[in-house]
């Protein structure tokens, strides 16, 4: 009770207001305000931080961040670049002009801290900073959780499908953003996130699923790469708790820890893992100069252990796949429950034009090559 009274008597807003007065005066010659100083120094200490991460670190709302960064960019103090993974995500770097004044900004901050603490002994000051840091960590934990609940970006909804979730009537949700650049990908807009593509609010999706839970058996979460979204876990939890639907996850296998976490928490009922090609041709097949497949290997091994119902599948493209590649894949996936060959279909939405499917007879030959390694090999599409 005594502790509660003392905490209630602390009016931290006084310190907040005095901070602003000091910094507004000290920073006037640089054309900066208190918020901009905090953001600039955070960017300097975390080069390449994203707008979203910056908002979480400082517990700022997105409107405040956007306005402040725009001003810093206009003043050539901050450089803004598009993320290579998600083109709608902005990465922040200090500009050349900032490097010339940052030492002075640190000095301004130090002088104010020295003034505030000049009558506090070192022991008490150390205790104060220790306690303050713990309280800040708890506050950030709350803010991060609140942010992650919302941090899933959805760009498409197929309201009814009999194909995406084997054996079930389902809806399919498409998340945006992917760390691969597969030339044969049908979902170009979900990979590169065109500026004119509109997001679908997750509550709209949840309302639809709730209204159809008597009709639907499950929901398939596809992409893009769904496991890139920090809010995926909370989103699936909400689906499970409010609708009781089964959840199938489509993934490229690049995020092993996140996949394992969802499986161990019982949040996914079926996993479809895309095997892009044999190990030796993986990078070229996913459109990257090089790629370490160790995360995918972990996912393959984990799924083969039978922790959740699953399938492996490969989209077969004439320009990328040869029979010898599938012999390598067969050895890699040996003992797997099932493996599907999906023949490529050229569409206007593909990343690269001019690619071709294999002849159906050739697919049957590949299936025969795989049979000694995987008992259940099937062909989807012709």
C-alpha cells in the first residue's frame, strides 16, 4: 500500500514538460524538436531500423513517426529506403548532414542529464536508472504486444475453396510480403506489394469467418510468406478461439522457429511446405544470388517427424527443373508422408514471363523417379 501511494505521488509529466522546454531551446539552432532528437539518435544507434520498429522502440504512434521522419528527411538528416523484403516497409539511416551535428546533440543531452542529477549520489543514481530501465522494458513489452496483435498485413481473401485445404471446405487468406523472388510465382503483387494494392483489415476477415463458421471447415493462410508477420500467432489464436476452424499454413520454410512455435502451440493443423528445387539449385529457383537452406532443412526434418499433418510440394517449371533434380529431392525427402508435383501454369500475374509447364507424360516420369523414396507422390494439375 505504501509503495502504491509513493508511485501515485510521482508526477512524471513534470519531468516530461521540463524536458521539452530545455530541448526546444537547446535545439532551436538545429531546427529540431525533442521528438525529432530522440528519433534521430535512435536511428543513429540502430542504422537500418524500420519505421515500425522505431515506433515500437519509442512507443510512438505511426502518425507522429511519419510526420517527424518527413521533416528529418527534408532536412537531409535522415535517409529513407525501401526494404528489400517488403517494399512498403521503410528503412531509416542517418544522413551525411546528421553525422556532423550528432556529437553536439549528445553533448546537449548529457548537459541536461548532468543538471538533473547533480544533487544525486552515484549509488542512488545507479539504482534509479536500474529501476527506470526495468519499468521502460515492461512498458515496451506491453506496447510491442499491442503492436504485434495488429502486425499482420492481408491483401486477399478467397471466400470459398475446395482445393487449397485437402478434404475441407475452406477460405484462403493471402498475406503480403515475401523474402523469396521465385520467377514463376503467381502472386507478383503479394511479393512486391504495389502501392495501389489495398490491405484488408483483419477484423473484416474475422467477421467473415465468424459469419461462415457453420459452412466452412477451415482456413488456409497463404502468401507471400505468412511467417514473416509478427502478428500471425495472435491472428490464428483469434481464429481458433472465435470460430473453431482448422488452420492450414502455406510456407516456404525459411522461418523454422516460427513454424515450430505455431505447431507446438497447436495453432496449425496442416502445413504445406514448398520445396522449390534440389538443394544445389535452390538459390537460382527462388530468384536470389545465393541462399543458405539450413532453415528449410530444419523444417523438412521437423515435419517428417510427424508433429503435425503436412505435405511437401513443388511447382514444376520446364526452365528450372530437370529429372535429375527430382532424384536429389527424393533422396532429401526420403520417408516423407506425401509429395505433390504441381505443374506450372503461366499467368499474367507471374513475376517472370515466358516460362513453361512440363508435358504431362514428363511429370509421370518424374513421379516414377520419386517413388523409390516417397511412397505417396501425386500430380496436381495438367
